[in-house]
C-alpha cells in the first residue's frame, strides 16, 4: 500500500470512530433530556456495548500497525503539514488508549460508573463516607494508569495532558501562584466596598420568557438553529451529534441570574463546534484542541461579551420587553452592576468572575496532594474546608455544599478543573488581542452586532481545530503563550470601576 492509500485507510478508520462517537453522543443526549427513568438499565447496557466496540476499534492491532507504518513513512511528525499532524494525533490517540491494558481500562470504566452512583447518593444524603471508598479507588486507578506513561515530571502531567495537550503541572502552578495573591487581594478590596443591588434578578421570572431571550441572544451571536437545537436537562451541556447537528441544553430557575449567561456560555461552545473546518471531516484535525480552548470560547461570550456594559446597552430593552413587570424600572447600568456583583460563595458553578479561579485552585491543590500521597481520601472533607476558609473565608455547613458538590471526580475527571481557569485566561488574552486589532468591537456589541467577534474566533480558533497545540494556537493568535496578566488586568479594571476602588 502506498502512502496515499494508507492515509485514506486512516481516514476511513477515524471516520468510523467519529461516527460511533456521534451515536454515543446521541444516546447520552437522549438520556439527559428525554429518556424515561425506567430505561436507565437498558441504556447503561447499550452504552457499555457501544463503548466496548469503540474501545476495541480504537485499539485494534491493525490500527496500531497502520499508524506505525505512516509514522515511519512520514518521518518527522512535527513537520508543519496536515498529513504529519493528522498522523501525529492518530499515533498519540492510539498510544493513549492502547498503552493501558484492556483489563485496567475496563476496571476504570466500572469504577467510574459505580463512583457516579455512590456520589449521587452521598451528595443527596450529605454523607461523604458513602463515596469515600469509590473515590479512593478512582484515584488509585488513575495513578495506576499514569504508570504506563512514564517517564513524566509529575504524575499530574499525565492526567492534565488528557484535557490540555502539552500543558505541564509546573506551568499551571506557576500561573496560579502568580494569580492567587493578586486575585485574593482584589476580592478583599471589593468586599470592603458597598455592594450593588441585584435583588431584581431574584424575582420569579417566567421560564418560557427566559427561554425566548436566551434563544434570541444565541441567534444574534451566530448560533445556527438549522443545525442545532436547545433542550432542557439537569445540567447544561453542549454536544456534537454530527457536522450539522450541534445541540445544547439548558436548565431554568425562577431567578434570571444564570439562564441568560448559561445560554451564552453553551452558545459559545456550540459556535466553536459549528465553526470547525468542514473539509477535515473524519479527521482528528477536526476536533477541539483542548478543554481550556473550548472553555475560552464559552467564557468569552458569557463574560467578556455577556457581562459587559456594552452588551447591556443593547440587551436591556429586549429584557424589559419580555419581563416588563420585573424590569421596567431597572436601568441597563443597574443590570450590568447587579450581574457583576462579587461575593465569596460556596459553590464553584455559581461563583462570579473575581472568585471563580480560587475555587479551581483549591481543587487542583487537593488533586495533587491525593496523587502525591500527601493526603488520604478520608481526610479530604477536612482539607477541603480548611482551604475554603483560607481561600474564600467560608466554612461549608455540609459536605454536599463542600467537597461533594462537583461530579467530576466521581466520573474520573481528575486534572480537568484547571482547564476552566485556563479558559478564563485564554479568553481574556484572545479578547485583548481582538480589541487591539479592532477597537470598534465594544461599539458593535452595544449595537448588537457580533459578526466580527465570531469571524475572528472562526479564523483564529474554530477553523484551526487541532491543527496546533493550545499554546501554539494562542501564540499564533496573540503573539505569546499563556500570560495571566491579561486576565488580571481585565478583572482589576472592571471591578475598580464598578466598586469605585
Ligand atoms: Zn463550558
């Protein structure tokens, strides 16, 4: 077989894997949105069967041989060509899956399924002990899996790399160590100033009205509902079921505080997926490069656009027309200040921009302590509460509101949390560059025009797919690798003005 034939065979195999992945995504989406509760056992069986099929195809010896042959024939996989990159990604994916013995891989899947169940129960009953043995097992298995990827500088590198290709633990720690005292100090100063009123956000807002304004906002951003849809689930998420089918889900509460921002957040993820290069269909190149880059796209729309003064100049009349009884007497300026109110809080997903990263740092520090063996799982609640007191000055009244609040660890997502903060930092760095190139953007936002933002993101991020590693994408777009200064400058400027610091 010649090189061309081998490349087409790789494409056929990757296409098949993506197709099966899309079927899995559809099963997942249906489970979250529409499946009757009685179907859960059957659905688990269907998903396990499909998961095993995907695993076997991804680790088939023929796939390994093909990737080896292609790598040998191409020689330099770091060459700046599409073929070299695609083979590099295929080789990396194959090795990540095939290096782990099948038995261990299946053990991990079983531990996570069990862990998720006991976590749900433990959180509901506020009883950490119910979850502790499974949590210990999940961390032990993660450590065992990392052994197959030696040598590494730090065991956490192996886990982090699954979500943020090429990023090192030491690099994230250096960024966080720079950020933490500065963010803490900013929050301390903010909390000494008088708080803006945000009581109008807490009134009983009609859910259909919330759905309508949310859909209007994401349509304006450029989300194409001809190739997507919005449904309801307990936890909002975005999923790609095919090239022309990028859906997201929402949850509505009587308070309007979160739903519009959640629409813009998931809408940002959906725009990223809808903007991937269609010519790379069936290739690893046509995937999101990392969780951090994915999160930069959602945070950019949610925070840098959606929580900006300019956005509310445009959007307040829309909100007032939909909710006249609640908002007729509230000004755009009051809305802007209310939505940007800062406070120390217990729950990460409800945290404001100024405190959010502090929640993430705490989780990363605990993950590392557990993996290094400096912390035992049974002592985790106490360690959690201690860090909450140190970082945010609060003691969780219960473990459900503390160490049990996130589902990530129960599903084996260890090393994932930092990517949320990286997303915040990347978003500010992209935004800074965009404004430098196009200073008219804020005026456009105030008129409800988002086309130039989307077009810039399409060119610099969406269409790039996984053509480059996250740091290279950042460097090509902004001229430098990750620099936390842009985020800190953004926060400082924004809150100094709002709180009159
Ligand atoms: Zn997100």
